[in-house]
C-alpha cells in the first residue's frame, strides 16, 4: 500500500509539473468588458504585449462591452478556469455594477479568483477656468449656501465620477444636482462650455485640459498629492478623509484557477507594469502602479464592494 501511495504521489507531482510547464500552450484571451480605446483596454493591451514576450504565447484582447461591463464579467465567469481566459476590468463590474443591475449573471465575491490590481488613478474635482470658484473652500461654501443648485457632470449613472460626487455630498452633508451624460466626452464638452459647474473626473481624463488652462483643479482624491498636480490638495488634507477614492484596473480569472498558473500570471503582470518601457508612460498618464498580491486584491475587492454598496444605497442610485 505504501508503494502504491508513493507511486500515486509521484505521478500527481509529475502531472502538476507538466501542467505548470505546459501553460500557456495556446492563445490566452484577455477579456475586456468595454469597447476598445479606453483605459482598461489600454492596460490590457499594454500588459498583454509584455506577457506575450515573457511567456512566449499569444495574448489576445477580446472586447465584450455592455451593461456597464457586467455582460463581459458574466461571460468571464462562465469560462473554463484553465488560465486561457483572464478578465481585465475597471472597478465597475467588480464592485459597482452588481449593486445597480439586478441579475447581473455573476457574483463578484464568489465567481472569480483575483490576481492583482494593476494600476489605480485618483479623481480630480475640477471646474471650468471661468468658474467663480477659485478654491475648494469657495466651492464648498457655495454648495452649503445654495443646496441643490450646483450641477456636477458625470459620464453616466453609476460611473466613478458619479459615485465620487455622491460620496462627496454624503461626507460633507451637502446637496447638488447630478447631470449624467452618455460618456465622458459629452460631459467634458459641457463642463468646458460652463453648461455644468463641476465634475469629479479621472485624472487621466482631466489632465490635458487642466494643463491647457481650460479647467481649474480644486482637489484630488488620492491619498497623497499627485506629482502631476503637486499644487492640488487632497481631500484628506481638506478635512475629508472619507473621500479618498481611486479608479482602478485589475486582472482576475474564473473561479478555480490553478495556483501555479495564478502565480505565473501575477509575476508576469507585475513585471510588465514595472518594465522600463511601460512604467514611465503609465506614471505620465496619472496611473499609480499597484501590482498587489492575490490575497491583498481579494481583501481590497471585498472592502470596495461594501463601500460602494453603502454609497449606492444611501444615495438611492439606480442604473437608469
């Protein structure tokens, strides 16, 4: 019996070794739940190219947009957990969409193995250059004196800029008007024109117009001041620690991903993010490199899930 068990153990070890060496033996799909051209798509393509160099296999980006990213997330959940489908997404499908869309088709707390948060970027509270509000203090005083009058633009209901504004109102005890647009471009157009008063936009989105002098940044939601906007105070500095907010892009896989493949993916993704040809470009765009461990990402995702659930419930936010 001992000989049989020993032989079986050796056979299993050999099989595991072959499995680890064999992957990836065919193309790997990086499933992105948004259209091409956005930040998540860019991160997937940038990292995918480096993974291809490092692992010697083809990495293909497959864009499956719809319903705020939940269509792609549900498809990723249904894929085989064999390392040949990797889900690359922003925070929306992981921690926001399931609170807004009934029967989204997946449970983000149970249906994925979390690999790493690749990058994160704060939001910037900005007003048009011609705005009478020259500082955060002036803007806050105006909102308090005129509840329900100031208009905040967003790229749509449930987006990061919308929820950051909602969190800001909840933390400051103020009221304002949310003006949702069908995307970031029309929201930016009306903000620049002064049709709306302010927006909590992603730093990547706002930076070009801030640098051009078309927008005035009043505060940033990062834990520390951004080296790209060193003169802009953080919400924490201004007395609102609860409004420290990041948008983020991350890598996950269908539940059941073998540990050896998860380790190789994590190692490859972190190496790609820190590649000398990649890291400086990401930093220049306003991204902060994360590359946390699977365990850290799992804990972070659960905390973010609970945080935005509360904001959505308190704000009575819907997807419509």
